C-alpha cells in the first residue's frame, strides 16, 4: 500500500537526474520483451532456443561495437559499469608486475576504490598517483607529465566525462602520453557515451567502459571495450563465457536492450543535442541571475549537465524541497550516495567546503522540455526565497 | 529475417532443459515491468524515484531471505550465480591465510575454476583438494574425512544438487565436519533451490549461492547468502553497495523479479513436485525399457532431472536430432558448453568414456505435461531406431 502511494507521486515527478539513470526507451524495451518468456534460452544450450539467444547476444555485440567503432570481438559484456571498471583495473594488474597506477582525482569510486585496493595487496607494491584537476574540473596535463616522470606507470585511467560536472577530459592526449610510457590506458566513458560522440580508435585508449542504463537502456548490462592486445585476468571464473574473460550465463534481455540502446544513441544524440544545449543555456543564465555558481561553466562539458550552488542553501535541503515540489535532482553523484559527505570532485577542484555543501546537479534528458525547466526555475525561486527567509529569521 | 524464422520454430519446441534456464513466470514479469520505464530510479538517488527503487530492492531482499530462512541483511545481491560463487571463493580467501580449499570433483566450473585459480596465486600457497564421488554421484563422506585430516582446510564448497545428475549431496554433514576444522563452508544451491526445500540454517553452511533464472525469475540476479560472521573481500569495489560487498547500480527490475520468483517458488514446489516426480518415474521406466542407463538412478535426486545414456547413440547427435523433432534437451551442462568435451561429472563418477559420450539430460519444469513426454518418447524411439539402422549399415 505504502509503495503504491509513493508510486503515484513518482508519476508526477519531473526527472532532471539523467546522469544517475534513465528510463528505458520504448524501442529498447520492445527489443527486450521476447527474451523474457518466448526466446528465453541459455546461449550455451545447443538446441534452437540456445542458438537463438546466442545469435541475439552476437547481434547486440555488433551494435555495441559499431557504436564506438570497434570489432565485435573487442566487446566484453559485464553486468554493470562498476564491474567493467574493476575488470580493467584488477584484470590488467593481474598480468603486470606491480608498479604505478595513475588515475585522476575525480574518478568515480568504481575506478578509485579498485585502484586503492591494488595498493593494499600483500606482496605487491602498487603505488597510486592521483592526477590533480584545475578549478574547472579539467585534469592538469602538466601533472600527467609529472606523474609519469616521477615513476613509470603500468596502468592509467582517466574518465572521459565527469559524472558530477560533466567536464570532458583530454583523454586522447593523456592516452598518447601513457603509450609512450608503455602503460595501458583506460577511460571510463559511462557518462560521456550517448551524450557526445565516442570513438574508441580516436581516443587511443587500450580499454573503455560503457554502460547501458545511462543511455536509455536497461540496468544489468555494460561493456569493457578492449584493444585486442590487452591481456586481462578475469574477475569471474567459470564456464568461460565472453572469451574466457567473464563467466556466467549472459543476461540476454539486458544485453539485447543494451545493443538496441547503442544503436539508437547516435540517432538521439543528433536529434536532441541542440535542444538540450539550448535549454541548458537558458537554465544557467537564470541560475546565474539568481546568484548561483556553475561548476565547470567555461570548460568543455557534456551538453546535459549543470552543476551549481547557491551560497548558503544546502544541496541536500534543496534536493529534498525540490523533490516535494515534484522535481528529481541530485545533490551529488547518486552512485556514491552510500558514501555521504562532501563531493570528492568539488574537493579536487579546490571548491570552498561551504560552497561545496550547496552543490546540486541537474542532468537533462532527451524528453525534458523548456516548459519543465521554466516550472523548475519557478519552484527553485520560491524554495530559495523561503529558505533564505527562514534562515534570516533563525539568525 | 533469419532470426525471425528460427523464432517461429522455437515457439513449437517442447522445453525439457529447465536446469539450463527457465522462462520468466507471468507474475514475476508483471512485478518487474513497472521498474523499466515508470519507476526506473537509481536506488542511490535521494529523490522519490530513488527511494521507491530502494524500497523495491529491500522488499525483494526480504522475499529472498524468507525463502531460505535468513535475515535480509544476510543477502548479497550479485548479477549471476557464477559471480556469487566467485565472491565466496575469492572473497573468503581474501581474508584467510593461504591453506587448503576443498571442493567436490563435480562442482560447476564457476566453483572449480576460481578454486583452481587460488592455487595459481603468486606468493600464496593454496592447495586444492577435490572430493571423490561414488558411482551414483554422491560425495564420499569418508573422503571428506580424509581430505580434512590430510591438511586442515580453510574453505570448503560442495554443491547442494548436481546440475547434470540432480543428485543431492549431504551438505549438512559435510558442513558439520568443516565447522569442527574451523573452515568456512559454502554450498552452491543454484540447481537445488526451487526444486527442493532449501533452508540456510538447516544446512549449517556459512554461505550459499542462489540464482534467479533457474527458478522462473529473470537472468541478471542472484545472491550469496552469508553467515553474519563471514568476512568477505569484494570482487567489485566502488560506491559501496550491498553493504560494501558488491558495488554497482542495482539491477532493480531483475532483483524485483528474483524476489517475486523466490516467493512463488515455495508455492509452485508444493503444487508441482508430485506431478513432476510422477512424470519422471514413467519417463525413466520407458527409457530403461529402451535399454538406457540412468545416472544416479538410486541416489537422492532432484525431482525433475533425468540424466541418461543409450549405448552407442552419441549425446550430441541425439540432442541435434531431438531439436529437429521439436524437443529442447541438453547433452551436458549448458553453462559449460563453451568447454566441449566429456562431462567432468560422469568422469568423476567413473562412468566409462564411451557411455559418457552418450549422455543426455532432461530437466522437467512445472509446465511440462505427460502428453509432451509421451510425444518425446515416441520421437526418441524413432530417432534411436534410425540412428541404429544407419550405424549398422555403416558397419
């Protein structure tokens, strides 16, 4: 009963949190549906139901591969982006002599935590070097040089776009430097993919992570795209699926949906990017007029992300009040909400702690409208006015 | 076009391969559907969509926990059974001084391979001891004693029911022995769960693996059930989901479906077990009349599994011919079909290699009917007659 009531409220929410997750596209769900009940075979079975499931997985592998300009054999399906990031870091370290791993200070916890874990290994001396970013959330290329000259790295991982600020990193340049050192370079492209064009060969990386549920595909599917030369030790051993690199019965419906979402992402990107940028431009102008600071404002950013703070208005409070008013926004990265506290990204950018606590992230999607944002700004104005009045009364 | 044609044929297939995977139950799919598009939130988000998703995951956790008589906090959701088995073996070994790991010789590759992997670790001296089984596929309890007295084990893993023969192991007795040695005992209950009652406390194990897609739930969800005292190192590091033991955005629809499938499994087990046993009894009588050997015939077995061989009729050939005739059966474990060759299970049972190559597995489900099996036996008879005629001509 309680769940039903909440469910009703949700229907009215205006969703401005697309960097956390997205609803599945109609065409994607249509592609998935047959695989739940009619064509439900295990791809490893040799009868027709198995063969059909295997063909469907292979078709999806081709769709994913095409979307980032690689061969199907370069796609390793995993259950989520976190698994793919761990597969790179733990997997690539499995065949390397312990040395330096370099990651940016603004990586998602599913890159940062396995990187830290390497340094805790008994009998292996991994050293983690975090790359600094400037105040616009851009990785300092000078610091990349420093980090590599201090000690030769074996592994480097720098995300393509940051999940909080949306700031796009100079991955190709970093990859070129990593290659001169003989290091393996990985990029977590989970947030960038589907929002800006992503080409594996152009990025010059050895491995790249993609995820389905950020691009209007289902949860439960993701991929590590790999250079054919890359040697990886699996995280999950068993029946030898995914060319021995990821055992476990394939999540066929989710993989099929992921493939379809990849195919559609290009079309949707072309169709909606201009509209999303236009909406964000107006949004940010108005936020600035309200006195907001926009993080990474002048950096090269994903078109859909707006990360702002209104001095003295706590982010958490604003998220709660906006939720009551019918808007779904985030105070930080949803994926690390289980670790409450200050944003590590803003911290790395040198943002003052008091201001960082006021951070709120809006991430627009293809179905958002100008009318929704007008309504959002109206509600935001009223909430801020109320909160400022309350705090002045308290003082 | 090609896919569509195959799809049409599949519709007519009589499915007798429920140990490989199952179609999703209608009620399970109904429970999942809202979470694809309407209630699609990320459980880590703090707005109403996130809260609702979090509640749904918690509700499913309770359903899974109830089905095996544990507390919700003892359920760690993973993406598949292989991941859960790896989480136990790699995870428990992460906090143990290297010593002996004992597994039965008939374990699924997703237990056997990570166990073998431990022995390959640099700077750690893990020793793998495989428990022998008798000719009815039952783990020799005497060998359990031997294995433990030779060298004190730290980890023990013995499956609850074998995926090929369906033979049920004396897990409680082995767990009691493991406990006297201070070892952590795990059971892979993936095949048993949903087919026979499974109670975590009664089994006296420290950890147990369950999977959704074998019990008419979706692919993409599984669980490691753990004793509260068990210390595990995660396989996937990141945002700290699942109490820090399995990071990654939860696959909400799959988890919701898994929960519902667990809830329904008890009802269905009560409703269909008698019927399934009755069907299998007739089936096996007729197979014996045809000259078949039934593996594990007199052992305590899962009600639905029938693993047989007809001398001189190759299993692979039979599976192919039966598929053409409209029946989906397996020549061995689907999950390890990527490793072709002889069944390791039959090998461990001491089955003659020539006979082992003739093995075919039928695994019945709740929707199979006597009429379907009559039709199966008729087709089998005709195919066998043809094959025998052909081979006599060839000779």
